[in-house]
C-alpha cells in the first residue's frame, strides 16, 4: 500500500497491512501528530478505484480487495455551525 498527499507523490510507500488494520492505523503510521487543529483526515482511493472516500474506522480489508493499493490522504477544515444544519 502507498499513501499519497496532494503535494507529495508517494508520501509513504510499501506499507504492509493485516486483516485487523483500519484506515486510522494507516493514518497514525503516516501522520503521527494528527491532522492539526480543526481538521480531519480524508482518505480516498486514487482514480482507478472510483476515488471512494473511506470511513477511517473501517478495516482496510473490508474495502480494499487488491494486493497493491494507492490511497490519497488529504485534510479538510472542520467548522460546523450547527444552527445552519438544523
């Protein structure tokens, strides 16, 4: 498995995963300090798999069926105004 970021091709490559690893585990490996204040990580597939966005608490093997996969990791600013939602 290889992680890409919008600014660095092949940020972290040749990652071996087991049946119990989640996308959160992968993010902790690649980004141990976390996404930063008021941000969350977004994990999505590359173009060839339809660019799905994955829930980070899901097990990787439940979604990824290939032996080698490339994933794009980005960050998104989270500022929710609940008054606008309800």
